[in-house]
C-alpha cells in the first residue's frame, strides 16, 4: 500500500501521507536478504512487509492527465488493499486538500485481525522554545512521539540535495511550532507544509521489535493551469503496485 501511495505522490500534485501499521503476523513478512545481498553484502537478515499487486480503477481527465476525483482514486486503492488477505487494513482521512492513509487493523502474532491506530494518532504537547531549524524540529517531534507512545521512530531529515535548492523555497528553514495535547500527525503536517508545500511523508515499520522510519517525500510539481476538461468523466486508469 505504501508504494502505491508513493506512486500517486510522485505522479500528481497532491499531498498524501502514508503510515504503516505495526505488523506482527509472520505471514505478513518476507525475507529479502538474498535480494539485498546481490548488491550489498548482507549485515544480517532483511525482513520487509509482504507486498502484492494492487489494481484500482478510477477516472483520469483527458485534459490534465490527473484523476478526476483524487479522493475517489485514493479510496479505490485503499479498498483494493483492504480486500487482500495479508498486510494491514487502512482508511482515508482528509484535512482540507491533504489526504492521510492510516492503518485501522492488523493481524496479531496468531493471525487474528485486531484494531490498531497509527502511532501518529498519539497526542503530544510540544514547544520549539523559539525559532529552530525546521528539520531539527521534525526530529524533535518524532522523538516526543517515541517517548509518549513507546514506539521508536527515526528519520525526519531529508538528504542535503533535496533541501539546498533555492527554487524549492527551503533555504530559510527556521520555524516555531507549539502544540498542546494535539495528534502528532497534525503537528507534523503544520510544520512540514510550512517548509515546502510539496513536502509530505511516508512512515514505514520494520517489523516486530523494530522501529518506524519516517521519510520526507517531495511531491510532484503542479503543472501550469489548463482549460477546463470538456469531458470530466475522463478515461479509466489502472494502477498496479506493491506493499
């Protein structure tokens, strides 16, 4: 599911975040140590969530090349994922023009479906204490979520190449952020979007006893405005992805 969302983020000018559940069931993982070892000497076993093809149909505008209804397109992917017999179940949340794909259920160690919310639902109280580097603040917020939730989250700082181009509007990164008993997702979104409107994130989980990895993602550029699509029904589009 995460890779399908990432494909949308990189293909269309839309803000979508994705958050893994905490996978527990052995049948939801696969060992890719041999695949990784073809390019890098393995330092131990590499276990990742088991993927599979997702096929979802939605209408794409013939004029813009974008989904006619982005919410419908994302929901189609969520529904396709939730019909699978492995992995987690998700729901689509919306806040203004921002979409969040978040977990709702996962199989426990015995293979039974149980309810589970995202770690970023965790309410936090946080103050930057004045202006600080925005990416440092993201790491500090993730650290606070880790302390409150008991689930370790690492990451939060993109590679230097992503943030050093003045055309991205990220050369001045000092920010302030304050929150009182507010879901961590909302705090992060407020900060991340202030750094650059194209930023969003994916949050992956490494498996039982592991940690979350938070990665900033730079979304697609918004194209120049075009005339209104004379055929809003558009054409059907199918997306196949994994995980």
